[in-house]
C-alpha cells in the first residue's frame, strides 16, 4: 500500500480508501460481511474509511461504527452530511441548524466522539458559505471534527468557499471528493487544477465508473452488475453515451492486457496517477471485489500506458457528461436562467 499526505493536513492516508456506501441495504450487505471487509481492508494497509449519513439512511454509519470498535485511533474516519435524511424539509442542506444535528446523529451511529473528516456531501445553493463554514469551524473547535471538506463541488464553488473562509476568518475546506475515472475525466479541466492551487486533498469516488471498469462489463456479455439492476438506463448500450463507454472499455481492456494488468488495476492506477489525487475510494460489496481492487494497491502506470489511455478518452473529457453531479443548478432548472 502507498500513502500520501492529505492536502496540507499532515495526515497520512492510503492511496486506496474504503468507501462504505455499499454497507447496508444499498449493497445488501450484512454486519458480518461489512466487518469482514473492514478487517481485510485494514489488514491490507487501508487506513481511511469513508461513509455518509445518507448511505442506507444511516445504516452504513452504524455498520462502520461496529466494525471499527476497539481500533478507532488507527483509522482516519470520514463521513458526510447535507443530502436529505427523510421528508422533513430542514433535515438536509448545509445550514448550521442541520449540520449540528446531523453530526450528532452521525457520531451516535458511528459510536465515536469525533470524526477526522466531515464533508458537505453536495453544494447547497440555498445556504451561504459563511453560514456553513461558521458552523463547521465551531464544530471543529468543539473537538467533534478534526477537518472538514467538500464533495462534488463545482470548481467555482470551491474557489468561492476558499475566499469566504479568508474574508470571514473561518476554517476552510481542506479536501474535495469528486467523481473521477478513465471514463469521466471532466474534472481534469477545472476541479483538479483548483484543488492543486489551494492545496486540497482529493478523494475520488467511482474510480471504476459504477462498474464499467470492473472487468465484468465487456462486449457480447449480458450486463448483470448490481448497479445496472437499479440504474438500467446507465447501462443500456443502445444509448449513444453507453455505447461509447463500452467501446472505450474494450480498448482499455486491450491496453491492460498488453501491460499485464487487469482492467481494475488499470482503472485504479489511472485514478491515483494524477498529481492532484490523494486517494481513490473503492466500494466493494464482497471479499472477492475487495481482493481484486486491493491488487491495484501498488500499481504505478508507466508513461506509455497513460499515453495509451489518453488516446481512448482524451484528457478533460466526460463520456457521459449528463451523469455529472456538479452541474450548475441553472442548467437543470429553466426558471433559474430566464427572467
């Protein structure tokens, strides 16, 4: 396992981190299975575990808490808030009112008195940066969180938050958690340069592109991944963007074969090769998934392989731009772009 410094914090984290989104009902994972995954990940040298209150409505946090009991101090523990937790209109977002409550709920579910990294799961356009950063700074001073970060923020919002922190003399985001893979490289054009400029740690999610880069999806095979069962439109190869992904996967598989690598090793090695990236979050559901992903723990792609990847998906290109989660609200709601 390789380790890198998380931004400017001085905290050393593994280049592969364990994402716990599949713990609980989302991944149909039991407590015993989740604990076994945590055990194997820690044994392999992973020291960062990332979860969120939203994952299986808190069940993921509960499972993580039970799995790490008795060894909390050896783990860099991260969670997130801001996504809706139920139907009540104020049980979401990045207001002080909600973040204070949400963090207490997360700490209770995790069975800990603090988390190392608390992240705003999505930018909340209804809440000012000053409001959010002030609440996070107070929670940090209270000892409930060590650091705080953002997740899937557009580049301009990352910049604005940094300026707001400086102007109001508040703590600042020290990490960003964006989606990034060989098939979705758009953040290379904006988010990653901004993260480097501000010295942010970057924890990328979906480096296997929701299973497209798992090795299980190939030309001529029926797509039967767990993600395809509840998001079929993202795997329907009659749709042009999905056809483009399948074509890219076939070309990438040939590059991996020639390099003596699995597609997973190629994908994870690519994600961690970018100088702005600190860690890639893996989200296994089974021990077999975890073992296949851990095989990439020491993968370092040579320049010729990275150059070959660039010929398949050009730098800064998203093959499915419509699936991005950092689209400005005005592009999604006509009322916000018309007088």
